[in-house]
């Protein structure tokens, strides 16, 4: 009886820990995806700003 109770308890704990691990992985994946997206947008914005600055400088000369 004690063994079966302990086995059920451990099984529940393993399921809980597995669910927590899976949730952490999903959260980390979502955060990484968002960071990559923001980084890509920042690079695009910087490239556009650089082109505008170059064009502005050549128009002044």
C-alpha cells in the first residue's frame, strides 16, 4: 500500500515537473522568437536611417 501510494506521488511529481519544463521551454522559445524579430526590425530601421543619412549628406554637398 505504501509503495503504491509513493509510486502515485512520484508519478504525479514527475508529470508536474515535466509540464513545468515544457512550459519553460515554450516560454523561452517565444521569448527568443520575439527577440529575433525585434532585432531584425532594428537592423532594418538602422539600414534605412543609414541610407537617409548618406542621401542627406550627399544632397548638402
